[in-house]
């Protein structure tokens, strides 16, 4: 699973805004909007925006949101929410260690250090959520799965 935020042109965004709004509702993935290949803005889910700008959120909460969104980019919101709950149990110092996770699988030296510092349960659940999110994304690419179907089953 990539940890790179998708990027689109302004003209593509304008012509497909309804599609991007629907994807935002389903997946919650921020998108960088470019003009002449230069970033000019970011289209983000409202709850993520609120978490970033809210005066009520502490640095720790903002950091936890950022990490959950980066580690589980494109994952269904309920997986991100569960990861956020786990991350909020960590100290600010341990959250900063989680910023070192940029690729999957996690390099063994980093994984072992995180298990020692953060705890095996949190890392194990993170890896399981990444595996599930990756499987959903792969199935979606193959046309075998639509996230909206998954969400309607979970909510209904």
C-alpha cells in the first residue's frame, strides 16, 4: 500500500468533482490539487480538516490523526477510526516513533524497536488493518469490491 497522497490537475478535479466527493465520502483519502503541476490546495475529508484546525485537538491528537491517515491511506473509515483509538493510547514520544513507518512490510529492525517501545498488540493490530485495507484496495482495483457496498453492510 502506498503512502503517497494522490495528486490531480485542477481541470480533472473540476470535471470529476462529483466522483471525488463520492470517493471522499467512501474512502476519506485527501487529494492534492495542482495547477501546472504545482500544488495549490488539498481536498480533504471534513473530519480530517476539523482535526487539523480545531483548537480543541491537542498536538498528540493531531499527530495520531496524521499517522492513522498515512498508515491506512485509502482504508475504510472504520479501520482508520480503530487505528486512531489505538494510537491515542500512546505517549506523544511513541507516536513520533510511528512516523518512521513509511513502507510495508515494516523493516524488521524498525518493527522490533516499535514492538519494544509501542507494544506488540498495537503493532500486530496495525499490520492486520494494513493487510485488510490492502486486500480491499486490491479487490476494488479488480472490480470485485466496492467500498460503498462494504460500508452499507457494516452500517445496516
